[in-house]
C-alpha cells in the first residue's frame, strides 16, 4: 500500500446497489496516503449522496459537467490531468458499455476518456447482466484498450439470487490499484518462492513442525506478482489466502517440498526459499495412532531430510539468483555467512527469532541482509511487504 502515498486517485461511482461500498474504498485509499477525488454519475446519487463523499474527502464531488461552481468550468479535464489512477467502483453495465464505445455524455464518462493514468473498472451487477453477451463483449473491448478489470466475486446478490456479480472486496480493489501503479520490473522473470512450515507426520494424527506462518514468503510472492513476475509459490500448510495470479502449489512434508521445488527450480530466474523446512523426519511412520500404553517415556528416532537449499545451490546456474533465510536464536552473523557460503547463496536474510516485531508469526520483520561480497545491510523493523520489495529490488541489482 506504500505506493499509494501522495498518489492522485479519482474514484468514480456509478448507479448500482454496491455504491454504498464506495466510501469504504475511499477510506482505505486515504488511509494509505492517497489524495482521492470523487466523480459520480447523476444516477449514482439515487444510491448514495455526494455529501457522504464530500465529507470524507473534503472536496466537492463532480457529477454535473455543466456545473460552473465546480473548481473550474472544465473540472473533468483538471482532474484528468493529474490523475495517477482512476477507479470506477461500482461500474454499472451502462458505464461499461459507454466507455467501451467511447461515449462521453456525463461527468464520469467524459472524465474517463480524458484521464491519463491507469484505469480500473470494478463491475458489479446482477449475474444475468454480467453474463450478458453485450456486457462481456464490452469488457473484452475495454481490456484490449488497457483498462484493468477487477472481476466481481461470487455470492448472494442484492436481487436475492446467487452468482457472480458482487463488487470485488474493497481491500482487493485497493491491492489492484497498487498493482496497477507498480513498475513492472520483474516482467518475463520466473520467481520461485517457498513459504510456510512443513509437517513431518509420526502417525496419522501427530506431526513435528514449527510456528512459521508463511507470511514472509507470501508477502514476497505478492510483491513479485505486483511487479509483473511469473510467480510460483510452493507452500507448506498455512492459514493464509494465497496471492491472486500466482501459481500456487500446496505441500505438506519436507520431501514433498523438495520434489516440487526441484521440478520448478531449473528454469527460475530468482529462487527465494522462505519456507521453514523440517531438518528431520520420523524414521518410521506408524500407520495407526500410537496409544498411550504403559511406558512413562518413549523415544523416537529421526532421520535427515534433503537439504533443499543446498541441493539448489549445488545445481545453481550462473544467471540464477538464490536467496535463503536464516532464523537464528544466537550468533546471527556468523551462522548466516556460514550458511550463505555452504549453500552457494547470493543473499541470506537473517533474523533473530523471539524478538518483538520480528520472526515467525509477526506481520513485521527485523532483518539483516548478508551478501556474498561479505557486506551486510541492517534494516529497521518493517512490514513484511516492504521487506519483500527491498529483497526483490536487491535481486535486480545483482
Ligand atoms: C434498485 C436498482 C439497482 C440497480 N443495481 C444495478 C447494479 O448493481 N449494476 C448495474 O449495472 N446496474 C444496476 N441498476 C441499473 C442502473 O442503475 C441503470 O442501468 C442506470 O442507467 C445506470 O446509470 P449510470 O451508469 O449512469 O450510473 C440498478 C437499478 C436499480 C433501480
């Protein structure tokens, strides 16, 4: 969301039931630091009052092309000149049809034809309307004209039917705007990311694992996707929703993670191993649940799992970039440099687990980047999304 800071965003609102959700989107964009102006269709005023938007954004809403009391006589052109992104949420079938055919007969459509920045439409309508051949055709035309379409979601619609037509979630729309504004510096690059913990089952109901939430790896995958990368995310079990538009492969054990990673690694340009893979697995898997029995003590024997990072490092091609993580409880620098050398990494991201604002389940991380050259960069506590972007930018400088 950092990219939204100080960006000029124009929020267009047209006459559909979901217009009541537009103020929520406005607030999300404002919270991220964007300067938001609103343009409405006249029909949208039957669903929500311009006053709501005026109170929230502190500016007059443009809905009448010929209203001389707006900032200037040609308010739609003024807005269009400085606009970084224009997003219509909700976009009615009517507005979609007009834009697809270059019709500019009101403030919103006239503004859209003049707007310079990225243009994003968020259709919301009854399912039958969304499936209508003319609407589909118009959406395809607009995609060809470089409009970004944020697909509606499925669920119960205002008309009491179920289907695809609900306005996309406001957080997703905000994410889509961020993606639209992000420089596509990873285009044509394949980025393989591993994330989350692995589970090594002992019997059908017990396993050994670790508290990795997967947040760091998922943040890297999301950031790489936003920057235009072709992303493969191999993940152990997590409770996270995977980023849209990435190839998502779910695994459970270290062995499965190894197999999947080895299949996807050879043609990857950048490989980032953020998964917390179990070093050992139980030597024997018990087919049935182990019973408590009479013994006070039990011991299990473990055997070594494949060292995925080391294997990839051994087979790494000259032009590939390999990045690993070192979560340590002591001697971070010494351990990180040792791992970097042993596994033929380009960068290792080290962090001390157990410190506030850092490590396994936190939304933030306090990391130190260690480089092959022997240099290091100590970073402050930051959001995992922000750290993900720093890591990817570093990859591009290598
Ligand atoms: C109660 C009601 C709800 C409506 N909801 C939608 C809707 O969700 N999506 C849509 O495309 N049209 C919807 N319409 C139809 C539009 O309001 C209509 O096509 C109108 O001309 C759109 O005007 P505008 O695109 O200039 O805002 C609805 C109409 C009514 C009366």
